[in-house]
C-alpha cells in the first residue's frame, strides 16, 4: 500500500502539516510544576452535580499550582446538543466559583466566544485541525478508511440497531465484527479510488497494533498503579461526516492546548488503552489522568446507586431554587473531595475553602456518597459564619427571585432585616438556624406579619397564660436592659406559682405549677407565634414596644 498516496486521496484539501499546526499552538510559559487542566463538557443539557465535581478538581489543581484552567466545549455530536446549554453551563459554574482563565466564554452579545490563543475552544470549529493529524496517521500506515455504499447506508438506517444487538449472541457478534475489521484493513488503492468516485462516505479507523494478552503498566493519580490490556480494536477516529470521535479529538486538543492533567469519570477507564495507543501513534506526550469515582446516593433500601440525572440534587439549578448558598455547596464538595478537609477547616474556621491545600492523594478511590443531611450540616456552619449583611443581601436576592412577596418585605427596610439576621450571629457558638435561604421565611417571617396564628401552649392552664401575659404588660418597658427584663419575668413566675429557678424546679417539680421556662414560652408564642424563636429579648427590641404590646394583647384576646 502506498500510504502517502492513500492520504492524498482521502484528504486532498489538507495542505498543512502537523508541524504547521503546532507552530500556532506554542508551549505554555508557566512556572515549574504548574498544572494545565480543563473542563470539557458536551452541551447536552443542565449542569449535573457530577460535573461540578471534576470542574472543581481541575480549578483547584490549576490555581493552587499557578497554572491554567480552561473550558473546552466538546460539541461534535450535533444531534445531542441543546441550544443555550453551553452558555447556561458557564453561568452555572461561575455561580459556584468555578471560573476559567481561558477558553469558551460568554461575550458581550451573550454568545460563546474565545478567550485565549489556543482556540477555537469549541470542537465543532476545529475540524481542519483534526484532519491534518488524521492525514498524518494515514500517511504513516496507522489509519485506514472503511467505506459504506449508499445502499448499505440506507439499509443501516432502516435497522433498529439496539434490537439487532439484543437479538444476537454477543460473543458471536464480537467475533463477526472482528472478522469484518480485519478484512477492512486489506483495502486497496483501486478500491479507495472507486469508492471515492462513487461518492461513498468513509469512516477513518486506527490500525491497532496491540495484543490484548499483554498488559501495559499505568499509574492513575487517583486509582494508583494499574495494568491496562493493550488495545486491539481498530476504533473510529473520524466519522463519515468528517467529525472526530471523543478519542481522537481529546488527544489532539489536549496536546495542542498543553493539558497536563485530565480529570474524568472512571467510566472512561476501559477506553484508556485506546488513548495510550493514540497518543503513542501521534507522537504526543501522554497527560496525567485522574479517573474519579462516580457520585453515589442511597436508595430507599439503603443500597448505593449512581446519582442519576433524574435524582433530586443532580441538577445544579435545583440548588438555586432550594436556596443553597453557592459557598455552602462548594464547601460541601470539598468534604467529598478530600477526607481531611473537615479536620483542616476545624483548625482554620475563618479561612475560605479556597485556602485549603487540595491533595489528589486524599481523594476517594471507591466513590463519594451524596447526602442532603451532610450538605445541610455544612450549609448551617457556613451560613453561621457569614455576616448579617451578607446573609441579608443573599436571602433578599434569592427571595426576590423565588418568593417575591417575601423578598419585597425583606427589601423594604434592609437595616431592619439585617438587625434580625444579626441575632445570635458571631461569637464562638453562633446560631445555626438556616441551612438554605428558603429556611429564612419560617425562621423570621413573624417579624413582618403581625397576625399571629391561633396558637397557645395547650398543656397549660389558660388562666396561667393570661395572668403571665397581663403581668408582663403591666411592667414592660422597652428601655429595660436584658437583666432587668429577665428579673421582671422571674418575678411574674413567682407571682403565679411558677419556679423562678430551674434547679429548684427540677429538684421538686411537684411544688410548682410550672417553671420560668414555661413563662418565657408563653411570651414567645404570644410575640412570635412559635415555640422556638431567636432570643426573645432581642426580638422585642427589634419589634419595638408598640408591636410587642399589640401581639401580646392579641393573644390575651384569643385566650378570652
């Protein structure tokens, strides 16, 4: 076979050489040890939680090492592409602190454009580049065409391929495919010319030289030392429309863009032998690979299952709707990525998660378990460390989008709203009432709604409740400091036969009608309509005398 002639027949319009192409993509000038990572999604829908996972790893590895993190859009499958998905992906990742140094970005017109000299960053625009390297492989006898006549193509399109595969014995089908593959290798120049003259399309396949009985040692940065069976499959490089497969495109792009570390799901491990072979054929240095475990969840029976796109928590848009602050989600991801994150954070409580020294060696090999309860715990801790101003701004912005009526109340008087969120904030043991911004309304909505529910402590005598409330109003002074205010409540407790000291009550509960805790609870329900609420003294100070008195009087009326 005259491979050079074959290459010219298949790619007559390709005049550039690989050296010409590489001259357009100079080596990156970066400090020693700097990592170049990428996130390379297909724009086929919403951003999955499993997508935020590898993108966070890539961002951390690059930026902690003084390297580059870029976005490449792998949009070669036009049938699966969703309009606007790429733009939505960029905005969603930015919302969660994943920002790119270069690559595909959103321009002023709201459309995708390139930032950086290693583009185009959309694979659909890089077709001529792939063809240069495809032509080189053909000229070296490392790739060959497989033609399909128009009649064969029509017959293939009429077949239900899934049903056909199910109907066959898989071993026999595999044997049959291998025989066809070996036969196709023997194509002649005359046959190529005849097919081209007929206008028959071809796919380009790699001519594999591997022996599956032999194994190649390989070190994955997450999985550790592996032994990979050599590849003997002549896999497709270019489809019949000239568009590359993932295998071919990612090898060419990662080489030209200077990628040093590839982070991807462990489902790509079976394809690793193909990629090792392809990089060797092309003469490229193989990047380091991190094959990360899948995100798991527990089903109703307590069994681990892959977090599918239909599960709650899979779609990153769900988190915005549910009111999770981006910082909370990001910190939760760090707890999944590195087993020592929580220990570090306990010692560095005032530092952002971005200061954490992310370590590949601390990543889980077996898989991470997604858990909403753990997310909520992390979220409460993160929000408790925020300032009242931060909470006010973020809750208000969320509510204006997802609960406009409540959002308008919060936005009406930001200083008033901030004073509410300041309750119990700061100090060594801050309050942890909020896991999401959606929790704000049930937590502090009573400040904005003077109409209390018809609720009172049913386990107590109405006369006791009414007496306690009336006595409180008789001595209430909004100017009292906390100690004076509490002493008055203790006095009320004694007057109605309730213990003013919890130790005394616990020692001899039979001697009292109740305790000072009960009296405080009567007041709390009257003022807030809730059995549990923030510090009652502070609540009354924020509401003011008029509102406080009106609410207590309203409770007394309901008791009557």
